[in-house]
C-alpha cells in the first residue's frame, strides 16, 4: 500500500485497519524509505443512536499496552462473530467451515469481507457483493451483530494514548446536531471527503464542522477491493488537502504538548 501511495505521488496516508495497528510499524518503515508519511491509525466500531458508528483513531502508538488490550478484546469478539456467521451459513446448507474463514483472514482482524471472499473461493457465490447481498449484509440470513463499545469509551482510550478521533463516513447523518452530540463526548474531527460523500454531503459536513470548531479528515476507505455501492475506493482517489493534516498535527501538539 505504501509503495502504491509513492507511485501515486501521495505525501501522506493513514493506515486505519479495523481493530488492529499491527501493520503500522512495517508501513512506517517503508514510508520513511520512500518519502511517504504514514499516520498510525485504527478504525473502531462503536454504538450509535442508529446502530453502529465507525471512529478513526489517528496518531496511535502501536506498542501501547492499553490500546493493545482493548484491540485484542475487539478481535476476540470478531472471532466469536465469525464462528456464529459460519454456523448460520451451515444452518442454511452452505458447505463452509470456520477453517475456511480463518485461512482467508490470516493475521488480519476477522470480518465479513474475509468470509465473503472465502465463499467466492469455495464457489458458493460469484462475487463478494453477492455474498453480502445473499448472506452477510444486515438483515440477511447469516448476519450476526457486533458487541460494540460506546463512543465515549473509544474516544477516551484514543485520547489517553495521545491520539485524535474522527467520525468516519457519516453520509446523511453528518449534520450539526449529530456532530455537536459527538463533540460533547470527545470528537476532534469528522471525515468530510469519502467515496460515499457527494458534493452536497461534503459541503454540509464541512459547514457543520467549521461551525463546531471540528477539524476535517478524508480518505479512500480502501479495503483492497471495490464494491458496487462505491462506499470504498482506490487509494489516492480522494483529494485531501495537506492543510487538514497540518491542523491535526497542531491540535495534537496543543493537546498533548508534542
């Protein structure tokens, strides 16, 4: 990913895998070699009034014990969820085992995309999109809910290790009322530029952020493959101003004396 960023001429990227920072040290080493700044991050799933909200934690130290313990619990719940989803598929007569999911996941944090890819590899569906539409999307037969921490719990953890928190891909929920509630619980920034945000959404989120003195972030949300709804895009697809990163650096310096 870092080599691809260098080829595209990107000055900086953030690595924000779900529930893990294990790839960060290697990415940062490669970034130093190629002249690409790699911001250490993680994507957290938290409870929200509408169900689930993703938070992006930036500037996270990969070797911080408190962070490591929390993320291990999150990954353990992913395994629990993976086992239950496999059992759900088996109950519907789909010949797939947990070992197939584990093989697809490798050392990553287990998630539905891994199970979807396993189903494609085994010939049970034609595509990742079909796997979600038929089995794994919310409301489908093999879907299993996550056990989610609160927004405040994650925000306090990120702040305790010197990081900043940005609300990811809020789409139509990115308005002043919602952002004001999250700011009261520790929100530092909001993702304004995202593949799922059209021009109207970008403008609305930016106006609300500036009114509330929240910073802005952006990214491709690249997951290694694309989806039909365009909620993920290729790395480098979103033009994110370098000024936004500079302001994040300044806030962190002010907040933590760095």
